DNA sequence: TCAAAAGTGTTAATAGTACACCCATGA
DNA sequence: TCATGGGTGTACTATTAACACTTTTGA
C-alpha cells in the first residue's frame, strides 16, 4: 500500500522546557538523566514518542508525569535533528515549552524524578543541545509576552503589580520603568484589581488577578 | 550502552513549502505525489530523512532535488506529528519553508517532478495536512518581512519599487499606501537605486537592488 | 492628447520612553 | 521616626497611518 518500506526509521523524543516563576525569577525544571548515555548529567524533562500517541500528546503525557499537571500552556518550539546530537544513538527531538504555576506543581513528583528548579539566568550546563533549547524557548516567550497575557500561566492566582513586573523583567532580562509598566498593563486590560491586600509589605499592596 | 532499545521508531519526513514571487503574487511549489498513499494528489515537495544526514541537511537535499538550488533561505517551520496524518503509515513530518528567486529555478526539474507554481491565494486542496503547513508558513513570513529584508530572496536582482511593493502586499495580504511604503523601505536601508531604468512602463521606473 | 504607471510631503494619531516625588505602615 | 515598598502624571520622541496631485512618455 505504501512505498515507504525502504526508508529508515528513527527514535523520536520529546523534550520539554518547563518554566515556572519562583523567588522572583524565571526558572526552568531540570533533572538528572536516569539512563545512559550521559546518565546523571543535567537534562530537560523528556521522553520518547510512543506509537499510540501524537507528538503533542506525548508532550502532554511527559509534562503530566513530571509535574502532575494537565491543561497547561504548552507550545511546540522546534525540532533538533543533528545526527550526533545524542551520542548514544540517533534521536530526533521535538521540543516544547510549557508555562506553569509553581504553586500547582506536585512536589512529590520532583523527589521521584530528581527534578529541581533552576534560575534561567544561572543555568548550569545541560546535556546535549538542551541549553540551546532553553535559550530559544526564552526568546520566544520574550516575544510572546509583549503581545499576549501568557503571564497568567506563571503567576499565582492573586498577585501584586510589583510581582507581575518582576516576572516581565525576568523574562525580558531588562529592567522596566514602574509607571510605564503599570500603564501598559492597565491599557491591555488583562488583569483586574481585587479587594484583597497583600500584607507582606508595610504599606500593603493591592492584589490583582487575571481576567 | 543506551537504554533506548525498547522504544519505537518512526518514519520521519521533511516537507518543504517553497515560495517564489511570480506574476505579481506569492506562489508555492507543489507537485503530484508520485507514490501511494494519495498517489496523484497535490502535495508539497517532500522526502524522507536518511540515516546519514541531519534533518536540516535533508531539507537542503530535497530542495536541491526539486529546484536545482543551493544556498537558499530556508527555515524550519514546525513538526506535524498526528498519528493518522498520513493514512498510509505513521510519518512524523518536519516542515521547512524556503524563499527562492524563480528566475534561478531549474524549469527542467519541474517537468521531471510534475511540479508547478500556484498562487497562495488560490491554493488547491493539498494532501494530508499540507494546506495547514502552507498557511502557517505564510503567517511566519508575514511577520518576518516586517523586520527583515527577506524580500531579497524572492525578488529578481533588479526590480522596481512597485514590484517590491506588490511582493509585500501579496505576502501580507493587504494593500499598502505607496508613499508610506517607499518611505519605510528607504529608512530601512536594505536596497539601493541603480542607474538602470525599467522601460516596460511608459514613463520608466528606476531599478533597485538589495545591498 | 490621453491613458497608465512613476514619483513625491504633510499632518494627525498612537505608541513608547524618560523621569521624581509623596504615601502608608510596621518595626 | 524612619526605612520600605506602594502608588501616581506629564512631557518628549518615534512610529505609524491617512491622504492627492504632478510627471513622463508611448500609443
């Protein structure tokens, strides 16, 4: 029926750059590779595509295994296909990035998988081409956050404007003027004030939520 | 050495959305699929990744086979991984888009491969998910041309400003004011006037080239 | 002489950037 | 009382959008 028989087949993996906002910085979830090659080296979260799932479904499954989360903002980033990118065997890797609220993240799973959050500005050396993947994801997120309210995926339900600003600064990697930031956010109409007050600062700050 | 043995392998193809500027419109190169499934249906240019080439190299090889061209502007677009996207067998497809100067294109190869140019605004139904691929590529090209001189890949060596404007209009799918277009192009400093005059219009128009 | 495409500036609106002080409160 | 982070407005600059007439020349 098909004429494909003579063509080669490949292992296809999915790697996920999972981002969370933690301690005022954009963080990415990494773990120690549990198998050879590069066993014990630091790696993005990943796994192999199975025959009974689409590539998108594979990415969702892997994310759920490592975080316990469903219904997460996740986008395909790029495919890495160099012959020797994995020194063990040839693996073509399709990379996704996800934005999660770290409050919802299941800490028990992080224990099981040896996973930890690392500040994107102090990223250790990861195995293979995984550092490239993270940097590329960050560039895409930087562009996206200028036009879309993707911060809603990273913020807690209620947050102060200062915290939201620190998210933007951490993603963009540049300081932002407080007054300009507040004006541009209020013009965009993504968020709304609540009656709640954050009392961790002396004066207290209005808590906002995404619409 | 590796723990991958138990994972499945997949056919991996590359599909190329090859764009050219022809008769005042953005066109894409399609052909009739030469093998089952969907033999005879219209399709983007494609082929299978081989073991001795990276995915990028595979895309370049396929482009060269169908157009005779090397050193072409080509970018990875996305990977399509639905289980049933190819009704014959499961194939994961990595899509690239390329921008070529149709004057350099080898017409003999188009005969051999049954290839033809079609206006992107009158795209016929293509096999599988190929129409989605073309639309996605067009969106990316639209965004890119606002900030980068990628028109240089599509234009003939010498061109009038009216022709360049029609390229932008065809890519963006919207009319552009002539004076605003000329100002914005000249501010960007991508192109330079030559001494040559295009004589196909009565008055004659200055010919430009990309720097 | 006229049809057809080439060429050319100004104004208004919008978006983005720079910048500094007072306020409320808990320690 | 004072240190800390919360909150606020204005002026300038750059970018984008809207808009119409004159020029050249081959048929």
